[in-house]
C-alpha cells in the first residue's frame, strides 16, 4: 500500500486519541480557533485529565513516561484529527521541561505541575527583535539593584504572548556575557507589557512581543545555573524537533487521504480526476514521501531514545517532514479545485498552520546548518 497509514504502527494509543478527538470535537474546535483565536483552556484541561500533557516526561515528574516513538504516534494521530493545535499543546510541557528538571520548588509546584494538568501556561521567550537564529545578539538583561534583580529587554515572536501567565525568559545575568540565563517571570508583574502581532496561521498561539521595563524578579525565579540556559535548551530541541515532525506528518495525512478520496469521486472530462495522471502521480508521490518521512522520523526517535540520535538527524527530521507535508497539503488545495482554496475546506488552514514548521524551533536554513555540523564538525582546540 501507498501512504502514511500503511507504515504507522498498530498502537492502542491511536484509538485512545481518536476517541478523545471525537469526544471533544477537536476538528471543529481547530477551525473555530482559526477564525476566532483564543487559548483553548477547556480542551487543554481535558488533555491534562486524559494524560495527553507530558507524554514523554518521566512518571516521577508527573509525565506519562512514553517512549519517544509512541509519543510520536499520539502526536501524529492528534494532528491527523485536528491539525497542529492540540498536538502542539500536547508538547507544551516538553517545550518547558527545564522547569521540572532545573526549577526550584516554587517554580515546579506553582507552574510546572499545574502545566501538566492543563491548569497553567508558560511561554518560552528566547527570540528578540535583534536575535533569532543567532542568539549571540540577545540583550535582555537582569541587573542587580538594592532590592534584587531588575529585568529589562524585549522578547518577540513569543507564542502565547497574550495568554501565558508566566514566561521562561532567556537573558544575560548581571555582569555576565558568557552565556544566557533563564528566569521564570510571572506576566502580571509591574513593568511587563504584552502585544499580539497577528500571524499567517496558528492563530490560536496569539504570538507577540513582551517588553520588560525594570521588572523586579521574584526570589527563586532563576531556572538552572547562571549562563547555562542555552545548554538546557539545545538538549530539549533535539527531541522536540523530531516530535514536531510527527505533528506535521499527521496534518498532511489528513489532507492526503481526503484528496485521494475526492479524486476518486470528482469527475472531469468524463472520468474521475484520479484517472488523469497529472492528478494521480503527484498523489502517489506524496503518499510515498509521507511514509518515507515517517520511517526516518521514527528511526530518529528510536535512536534518540537510546541516546544516539544526533542534533543533525532531528533537525533533518523536522525539515523533511515539513517539506513533505507542505507539498502534500498544497496538492490537496490544488486537486480540490477552487474549493480547496476556500475556508469551506480545511486544507488552506492546514497549509497556513504547517507553514510555521519551516521557521519555528529553528528555520529550515538553521536545520541544515545543524546537520552540516554533524558532517563537518568544527575543529576543536
Ligand atoms: C509560529 C512560530 C512560533 C514561534 N514561537 C516562538 C516562541 O514561543 N518563543 C520564541 O522565543 N520564539 C518563537 N518563534 C521565533 C523563532 O524561533 C524565530 O523566528 C527563528 O528562530 C528565526 O529567527 P528570526 O525570526 O529572528 O529570523 P533570523 O534569524 O533573522 O533569520 C532570517 C532569515 O535568515 C536565515 N538565516 C539566518 N542565519 C542563517 C545562516 N547561518 N545560514 C543561512 N540562513 C540563515 C534564516 O533561516 C531566515 O530565513 C516562533 C516563530 C514562529 C514562526
């Protein structure tokens, strides 16, 4: 058989996710959140109750403890039913797992444990107007004062800028340019300003800018050691990128299967359009590409589970899956004809949502740079 479904493993978790998606009408909610963006607290809490938050995190830290490969199956299935939104929300604890690993008791109990229950939301604040792919340009800084540390700077492109009640902010600790430090900063503190900047897709993220003007950092706000925050972030990113690849493939599987069915139904020039090679051949290629991408992603996750997946392999997993997914969804728009371009069908939203995969969590170009480092490591010494 051709297509992604033919290589997906049998796993009871797929049925569990399907039942959850149906019970909570996730496909419909995904369309509603595109038209009328807001943070989906009800569904997020339900995901917490269903143990869909913290899939890969160890059970002793409140997670579900799934192997990466099985977590990818869950994410692919969530994305198949309802696009990127709930699959990416499922990864939110992984995106801030440093809180559970390195945060003090206040941070863990007040923010990380509630996050696993879908009761709190913490944004990741790394990017700045002058620093994205290259974080050497980060200027956000905590400066010592008589009463403690005061945080100043601007973070941009932040997902959940409007809705997160705390931000994990990466900046420079007083007097140190050696490396970045992370602090957990409640967003209602005096001197914090938030502004949403509307996006092409994934409207539910309500991304935007967060500005800090001499914000007093609470005691215990620092997460991990001073100057070490990027080391923690890089460790997380390898797993995250390979898991995100599964999300994009799941979205594309939905569009591909719907297009295969539509091509058998829709008649033009006296026969179903599937009988025109110009329609059939790209769909055969897309099905093959999605299946091949899944096998690569799965293998990368299995290696990661055993500690042997390289950052480059994970980077290429995200790139490969995003490319395959975007091409597939673009064909879905095309072969549904003019309706494919309309909001009557889900393909245009899926394309806009998946388009972020070439940018978020590292751009395609940076993914190649990471992989090239595997091939040609930088000389040491
Ligand atoms: C949907 C979405 C969600 C996001 N969520 C968050 C978030 O929650 N928190 C957060 O902090 N950030 C977030 N980001 C920001 C994201 O991390 C940055 O957009 C990304 O790292 C790129 O940084 P930049 O936008 O500053 O682009 P730049 O780094 O300025 O890059 C501009 C262009 O130059 C290319 N380029 C840069 N360096 C090289 C190189 N060495 N070789 C070749 N090409 C290069 C890039 O690939 C890109 O095409 C999000 C982005 C998106 C799209």
